[in-house]
C-alpha cells in the first residue's frame, strides 16, 4: 500500500541506499476500535532488519528507557514456550504452504526461522492483549503482508521483496495464529510475566 511515508529506495543523500525499500505501514480505517489508541503493551516483538534477528522489547522499569531488548527466543521461553515448539510449528506449517520450494530458493532457512519467530511472538502478544488475531480483517492481512518484505529488504534483491512477501504471507499468518494458540494453551492469556530487574 503506497502512503505518504513510503520510501521506494531511490539514491539517498545520506547514504541510506543499503536499507532497501521501506513501505508505509497499514493505517487503520476510520471507526476501527484500535485506530486511535493502542493498548498498553508490555512486549513489542519486531524483526531487527540490521541484525536479521527476531527480538522483543519488554517493559522493564529498571532499564534506563523503561524497555529491555531481548532475543525473541528468550522472551518466549520466559512465557513457557520453548524454541523446540516454535521450530516444530514452522516445520509443520512448511509442509502445507504453497510454493515451499520457491520459498527455500528465495529465503534461507535461518532467516525464515527468524521471520517465523517474529510473527509467532506477535501472535503471543496479541493473545496477551485479550483477544485472538482476526486475520479475516483486511487491515490485519494488509499489515501482516508487510512483515516479510520489511524484514528481508536488505538481503533479497530489490526486485524480490513484493514476491517474497506474497510467498511468505501464509507462513506469517500461520505463525501469528500458532503463537496466539500456544500462548492460550500455555496459560499466558492473563498477560506476560513481569520482567526481571536484572
């Protein structure tokens, strides 16, 4: 979706050519209950495109800015969801995803696991906020379809991000739903544990 903050990756005056295209995030439509105020989040998962890692910011009053950055794997483990569970769910999803050979040709297994973990953690956080991801909503699909292209924009050729986004959307969606379901099963619907102060 083109928007006023789209950045197509033209030559940069300040040396940002290496950062790849950055598409605008999906804006909530008018009347959307989440459109004006976001809930108070205690965990914010994201894909660190510079390091190519799934990470999570956790609220931590002991940190200088009130947030502690940890690998997503560590944040999930604090919630009782081990790496083995996350990786097993990726393997299961890959068995049924369309075009898996093309996916493997375009994205390394290591990066695919990091994108999956980011989306999975997003599902866990969504469940913590008291709901379950509703991927039938057009805004949800539109927003999630930007995760893979935004994450991988520096490591795939400039002509591929849109295609990679389409190829990986079924995996991103499955990861979000799987993370929410596993969070519910782990009994984490009441919210994340308070972060340690160390």
